[in-house]
């Protein structure tokens, strides 16, 4: 059985509108420590994500370190992290890690 190859990881910080500043502070703290790309801060659901979110693109070789940092520093924010293998449905369902409570994604975009 061949395993998919992981290109990188996405860590999505989920927040409600009143928490966007917390998400910005966390994203800055991550970027100050690690070479990650920070995306746009969305105030509404985008793609499969159920709430406002920002995407951090994390190189695979440092994902463990970034995950540890997020686990300890996320505060009240939920973090949804997933591998990027090219199989979007599997990447958002089978290849996932939640920090905080998991939330229902809108998987219909992958149909």
C-alpha cells in the first residue's frame, strides 16, 4: 500500500468576529518563530470552513514544532490542521488534527 506524499500542512485558526485580534496576534507569534505563510483573515466562512479563519501554510519538516506551539498558545481559538496531499476530500476528513473542539466542515465543495 503506497502512502500519499505530504507537500505541506495548513493550520486554520478559527475565530468569531470578536476574536479576530487574538487570531492576528497568534498568527504573528507563529510567523515570528517559524517560516510560515499567513493568508487572509476572513470574517465569514470560506470554502469548507464553518467560521472566520486564517490559513497558515506550514512546511512539513517543521509541522511538529508549529503544532506544539499552537497547542500551547491557541488560547480560546480552535485550530484545524490538515495535510496537503492533493486529495482535498481526504485532506479535510482523514488527514486532520483538531486543537480545541472539532467543527463541522462544509464538504459539499469537494463533490
